[in-house]
């Protein structure tokens, strides 16, 4: 790949969990609906004469996400019609945003460098197609419960270098949205969908490639990484043959571990964007932006850094425990209580992360501390009995004792093990070690 530089950008769609849909008052709960097509109305079914009314909370949450990702906010914005035909799109167009998204010019840090965010815009989701067999006939069914659900789209610049960085970016984005409590991002249900735009440029070239391949509707970070790495290698082989990859939309076959062609890729002009005449322009005031910014919680990266300094929790443990705001508040209470009890917070974090103690998120911190203390409770041994046992082990292992006195201190572990075999399980090893070293020091004189 030294001849080529990967040019990769991501488009991530996430369904916001407002109570109602984007442009109507229907229930926004497509995954828990008891039946198809019950959370619908003339607006989300696209019936003639129905008028959309924007969901203010969905707009606020979109701006809030932009602020969390260091974006600029377009205080004058609008909704546009994106025109295309598909069976799950009742109106024949999707209400989206084109040239004036709510947020733009943001960034996210990853271990492989910054990923710039080009735009964050808000739109409505489509219905869901279900392909099935009824009376031995192949049919396609449409469930419009999802039609009109608020859908936020986050588009990056082509700053991503490989599949691993794309996976890291996607996971961090999911974590931030869950942290803000604006989206559940359940990928198996389609609550978060990933799309990658992939091409290769000649190394050293200042120009972007004149083609772009989009791999759509990926529902797993692992599949995202695999699809990108596969596509980079596929395109490299084509370019090495002196040909140019076709600009197209491709899917990811999880069984064959390869992408496959779906259709030629559309350009923006194919969608014939124009401002939605039924929705007035949206203005976001300075006061609204300030209030949303002030409402931001401490974000995952900030919490992780603070825990490593304040509680000496390892970076790995901190990242695993910072999953959402409720989890953070729970862990914070446990760490503070641990310090009061003279327990190292990182020792406690280790046991929670590695499931050495049986605790559930949100469990009473006092019970968590009790579980930890029960696991690490030690029993003191009578000094006289311990001294007799040590003398016996030393006498039976004189060859090992000679090695210890010769400087091979690693044999100390063997001697401690021989002593511990004859003591209760909960004996404090440090008590045994101290007494043994005192005995060995005496025997050397």
C-alpha cells in the first residue's frame, strides 16, 4: 500500500430517542411496536395535504451533539427535500438538510490522529422493508412505524487512515451519543448505521481521487473494519492493473468477508435538493446555543483523564467503566467511598472490570465495597505457629535456602508456596513473606 494513500470518510446515522417522531406527533418507538404500521399518521405516511412540524427537542439534541464534537453551529438553517423513489419512502422524497446543516467543522481525537467532522444534519428516517415468503410467494412488506423517526447524520472529512481507526471513531461516537442520552445506538436493531466512503490516491498527490466507493448499511464496528480493509486491498489490485475502480455503492457480505456491487453511486444533483416549502427556516439563537453548551455533561474523554489523576485508575479500566452518565456517577461514588475506606480505587476497578466480584451497575456502593473486602479479607496467623511451620519448611528445603543466600531470590516464591499450603486460604501472604525473610536472615548469620 506504500504506492497509495487511503482516503476514507464515514457517514453515521443514528436514531434519536425523542418521544415523538421528527415531523409529527406519532410515537417514536419502532423497535417495540406490537404490530406493524400502528405508529403512523397522514404526515409520516406521506398523504396529500399533510403538513410537517419540526420536533424542537430533536433539533436541540442535534445542536448539543455538535457542541460535544467541537462543531460550529449554523444559527440560520433549513430543511430540504431529497428526491428519490424507493418503496419505503411514501412521499417520494425525504425531508433532510443539504447546504445549511445545523452543525459543521467539528473534530474527534483518536489514537491515530484527529478526525474532522464536516457536518451534522437532521433528517427523517424511512420505513422498513421486510422480505418474506407468504403462501409460498416471495413478497416485500413495508412497516412505516420507523418512517419519520428523527435521524441524525454525522459526516466526517476523509481523514481516516484504515479500518482500525474507523472502528475506534465509530465506538467513541456511539459512546458520546449514549453519554448525552440522546440515542440508544442499538446497532442490531438499526438504531445506528455505518457507511464508509473509500478510495485510494497516489502517495504524494495533492488531488483527491476522481472515484469513490461507498459501502453502505454496516451494522457492526467489526464489520466496518473488515469491509474497509477488504475494499482497500480490492481497489489496490485494480489500480495496480492500470484500471480505475467503478464509482458505485457496495454492500458487505458477512459470510464471504467481501464487498459486493449494489448499484452505481448517485451524485447530489441526482436528488434535486430544494428547500422544503412547508417548513420555515430554523433560527437558533445565541441564548439557545449557550444553554445547550452549559447543559453538556463531562464527556467520556474528560472523565477518563480525570479518573486517572484523581483516583489513579488505569486508563484501560477507566475507559471500560465510562459507558454512560449513570455508570459514571455510580463508579464515582464507589471510588470516593473506596478512598475513605483506605482501598485503592484501581484495585476495586480491576475486580469490577474483570468480574472478580459479583456486582451490577447501580448497586449500592456500600455493598460493592463489602463484596471487595470479602474477596480480599485475610486471616492473621498465630506468630508462634507460623514460626514453627517456617522452620520446618526451611529445614526440609536446605538446597533451596542455599540458592537464596547465593543471590537467587526468585526461589523465595517456592518457599512461600510450601508454607501457604499448610495454612488457611485467606492468610495474608505479606505476613508469611515478612516472617520467612526474618528467618532466612537469622539462618544466614
